[in-house]
């Protein structure tokens, strides 16, 4: 049997793989994406096990340990009122991950149905909905999030709602574009020809085929949401003191950059690492789910 025949058989076997298995195989080959996923999982484990691994109470103060540099007793040092920075980083991961996940889930829950309905219905209704979506997209993401958070009031819950509402137009626009690209495919026409009701066509035939780009966008949107939550907390519109948040830690640290730089280094590094990892994983996931790439 020739090498060309072996290549042909391996191609047929690859084509016979389930789509999810083929995507997983492609994803595993991408080292940057797997490294990003490992770091994200690491932060998730830290957030879940925070009560067990935190060396100190994150809100406990000690006037005898004000702005102490990193040491054996306090690995990341202490802040301006003697709180352990490592403990606050560990507990602060909960706020960042919760804001990222909940706000993106909210954006998906609202934006995807709007995009499905608008793209499938078409006509004047589609045009009206998309003009409203375009008006929201015309406002810079962070500016709109700040305005909504300020209107709703400072709290982590309101910050998550503001971020979710702000990200909703992106998912609605993406969903509509994907629906427009598949609703005239032959298998959709076949489903319509055999008498499937409209809701069944949308939910059983269109929606499953537009999930991959939505997953990729959700991963990248989570990274944006974490940055937005840190920004809102920095401005006093997110997680409220004394509860730890990476953004509020940076807000406090800006006043002590010369005397205690570690107060800013560690929360800044945590935000950078988590956001970069999510973006690396999102890029790898996009390549893995794209059938034109190998």
C-alpha cells in the first residue's frame, strides 16, 4: 500500500470524526491555547477553594503590619491598613470571574434570542431592531458600562448587569449575521419543505450550526468583562469595600506607588494573566472550530 493511499485513508478517517472530536484534536495541538486554558483553570480553582487556601482573612486589618513588603509571613506584602495582599488577590478572583461569567451569560441570554428572531424574520422588523443595536454599538463599551453602573448604583451585581447589557448588542449582531448566512442553506430549505414549524427550524436546525462562533465570542467577551469589572471597581462602581476586588485594590495602590509598589503589582499581574489567558484560549478555540483551518 503506497504512502498516497495511507494519506487518503487518514483523510477519510479524519472526515469520519465527530465535529466536536475533530475540534478538540485541533485545540489540543495549539500550545498557546492550552497554556491559556491551564491558567484560566488555575484561577477558577483558586476562586473555588479560596476559603481553604487563603492564608488570612481578606478584610482583617493589622496596624502593626501596614504596608509591609513581601516576606515569609506575607508572601505578597500588605496594604495600607495591614491587610494581606495575597489573601485579597485570592478572594478578589471570585469577583472578577463571577463578573465575567455572569455578565456574558446575561448578554447571551438576551442577545442571542434577539439575533435569532431578527435574522430569521428579516424585513422591516429586522431593520428596526438592528438600527437600535447599531445605536448601542456606537457608544464606546466602557463608557456605556460606566453610565449604566452609575445609574443602577455601585455594587458588584449592578456592575454585572451593566456589563451584560453593554455586551448584549455584540452577541445580537453576531447571531443575526450567522443566521443570515445559514437560513438559506439546502438543509434549512429541506426542513421547511417537509413541514417543520418555524420555531423548530430555528431551534433544531439553525441554532446548533451557529453555536461555534458564539462560543468563541463568549470566551473573548469574558476577558473584556473582567477588564470592565476591574475598571468599574477602580472607579468605585463595582465591588464595594471592604470586599476584595482587583480593581479596587489598584485604586488604593495608586496612592502608594512609591512607598509600596507591590500593592499594585500583584492585582495588575492577576488581571493581565487572566485576560491574556482567556484571549489565548479564545484564539485557539476559534482556529479549532474553523473547518477551513487544520
